C-alpha cells in the first residue's frame, strides 16, 4: 500500500494499482469564497491523475471542491464515488457515468476484492460528515476527516488501527494539537499522521507531540 498526502486533508491511496483519492483540493476555491489563499502549488501530475475511486468525507469546499472534482468526473467514466448525504446530493451532479454511492455512517463498501471501506462518525459542522476506515493488505487505516474529539466516535472504530490520519489545525470545528494527540492515544493507533495544516495556514506540525507521529510532506509518499 502506498499513501501520498495531497495537502490539506487530501490523501491518495494506491492498493495494488487501485487508486482511491480522498478529499482532493487542487484549486483556490477557499480564497474565492473569502478565505485563505492556497500556499502550495499543485503538482500537475496530480491534476491529470484518474483514480478508480473518489471519497469525500463532507461537503465543505476544501474537501468536496467543485473546481477539482467536476473536471475529473466530466472527463472520466466508471469511477466509484462515495460521499455522505449532504456531499452526495451535490457531488452526483458533477458528471455522469459514475457509481455515486451514498456513504453515510456505518455503511461498508467493498471497492474490490480485499479492499473494504467503512464510514464512521465524525463530529463536525456538516452533520453528515464521516471518517473512513480503509482495510487492505492486512492493514487498517483510519482517516478521521474533519472532526472534533468526541467519545461517541470510538464506538465505531475497530480494535486495531495501524495508522490514523487526523486534523491538527484547531479551527473550523477540527481538533487542535492537544486534542488530536489525545484522540490518537484513545484509538490506539500505531502510527499517527497529522494533516489539515500548511496549505491554508502557517501552522508548524512540529508542535504536535504524539507517540508514533509521522509528519507528511505535500505531494510525497508518506513513509508508513
């Protein structure tokens, strides 16, 4: 399994050639809406990438970006596109010819043999927001999506988590560094990858102190 950080909360998983893009953000949509300007330019190869599946964890523009996703979905066919209810309603209008899967909490989808994804609770300002459990190659990965620390989340999680990807920016109804460290310890993840920093802010991830921490680099493979 290969994992590349796409910046912000975006991730690209490659499981034996089957590529899953989660929450890609390749535009300046946030700035156009009055928010922060993108600080890291997009590497062109990622704009041109045609994954086999796309997952959006919720409807906010830096996770379900029309300027990123509409060109992708209009110029491809046959993708599996998964999203919870609020995001799904909009996302399925971006392009025909895809399998748009309503991916609400506790839904499980086998994307291909040996590759299972599950939607779990997230505590965020989009009430339908989810986290994602990805199981493949004997590993369990947990992408929290945007979320605050909430004890109800842990009842949805498996006993073993090999790696968790979680926000540390402490704004927009996301965990701050202290809560993210508590969250990682609570879910007993062996490895912890902070995300949701550095794209729209100048947050220094070195302040995130956590056992098993791996600080990613944007558009580079994460050394798991």
